[in-house]
C-alpha cells in the first residue's frame, strides 16, 4: 500500500532532520471519551484493514466501550474530512485513521479541532493532539525468514514485494538474515510487482519463482495470492498483514501479522487518562510494544525450528537488534559498523540489500 509506505522518505527526514522538541503541555480531553475508526478499505479486505477490524473487539474490551467505524474512506481530503467531522459533530473526540494518505488532512483536522485527539496508522504528521504510528515489520519478517530457512530443502527462497523502498527493503533484508540464521547458504530472490494490490502480477511473480525451483515464498504485498500459488504448486510460503493460513492452510508456514490492539489499547488509555504527550516523531512499536508479531506456525515446521524462532522472538523483546553490525551490502560496502546498530533514520531510507538477496523486476 502506498499509503503505508511513502512514509519512508518523509519519516526519515523527520527522524534525522528535525530537532528534538516537546509539546508545551500534555493533551487532555474536555469531555467523556468517545472513539471512532476511519477504515481505508473494506473491513474484510483480507489484509491491512481487516487486521484493524479484527483488533477492534480487543481494543473495545481494553477501554470498555464500543468503537464505531466507517469503511472505504479513500485517501481524498474531500472524503476524509466529512467522514471525520460527522463523528466529531456527534461528540466523538478520539478519531483513528488507517492510511498514509490521511496524513495532511488529519493534520488540518487536528489544528482545527483542538479538543479532539487523532491517531493515524502509517501517517507522517504529528502534533499536540495528533500521533501517527507504524510497526517494526522487519522484526516479524526476520522470524518468518527463520521459518522459511528451516523448512526450505533447496535453500532457494522467494519474496514477492511491491516497491523497493525503505519499509519494504527492511522486510526483505530481515527475511534473508533470518533465513541465514537457519541456513547460512540461503538466498532470497525478490520480484517487485510495482503495486501493493495486484493479484495478477503477484500470481505471475509467484509462478515464476516456483518455476525456478524456489520452495518457500515470502511476501510484502496486500493479497494472499503468493500463498495461494504456493499451495497450488505444492511448495510453501509465509504471509503478511494477517495469518494467511486462512487462504492457504497447507502452504502458509507462518505470517508477519499486525497486532494493533497491543499498541492502540494502551495508547487510548493514556489519552483517556489525560495529559497525553504524543511523540513528535510518531510511534514506531515493535513486537514488545505491539504493532507486529509472528503468527507461528504450521505443523509442517519442525518443533526444533519453532523453539529457535520463539527464542529469537524473546531475544527481540529483550532488546536484540536485527540490524546489528557488521553488515555489508551486496556490493561489499559496509552499511553498519561492528558494534553499531542501524538507527531509525537508516531504516526508513534503506536502499540497499544484504548479501544473499537477489533482486529482479
């Protein structure tokens, strides 16, 4: 989804170019809390939006109230604004958006409605009553890469991706690093489709991979098509957004899945409690703080491998860095020095690949 990932260059500029600052005072609601969601797409889209809708009941339980929503609000200011304002006029004072393309409009709304709190998934704008948020998907994709590396008999893995930009590249590199932990000779061949949601191109890419002898296919696209193709071809895959075993139970080994309730539940509680201080850079939670995790694992995955994956998961929660040096790119250029970790600015602008990644158009 472009709405999620054009964030790359913009967030990098914010993280590394803006001086640190704090808002003058925390934000406190002036009326009883009422929360509403704006969904970018249909709540049963099978991916990004459905992950939010499936988290919603857990969020409702955490804060003790029902959360209404409106579906199919596109990234168009003329439709975002009235959808949000209808809720505001009915007394809703916490509005949650779910698209990169809401960023500018949410900024304008936050400046206009000072008594309303705004949250926006994959956004790039922040303010005294506005916080954007996204997840560290490279952590869960690293774990999925471990699963792929453990199950693959050939060591030849594939990855269907949308665009070669920072938050996609970091999933690809993490996938390869995870695979190498289980099989040092593992490679990941990547095909970029040039679209976030194009089942036809995804099918063609996955079929080409199967034809090349690749036996596990990962993905960073919005549909389950790569998993469906893997099942049709008698090979395996790892999913993205949600547990995609729903669509390909025989093929899907695990998935990198959103766990938004783990982030939004505590965040909403902070807003409701008062004196909320949104981060001027937005929230960027990993497995430890919600946002993303691994849905693990198919019965095909050996117990020994699952144990190693879950041990690494705990290590990440305890502070393990996926992008710890020394790390070089495919051209032998040092990207992370020994004893150093890649910072957030480096993550957002990642335009390089680790050895073992083979890129194709």
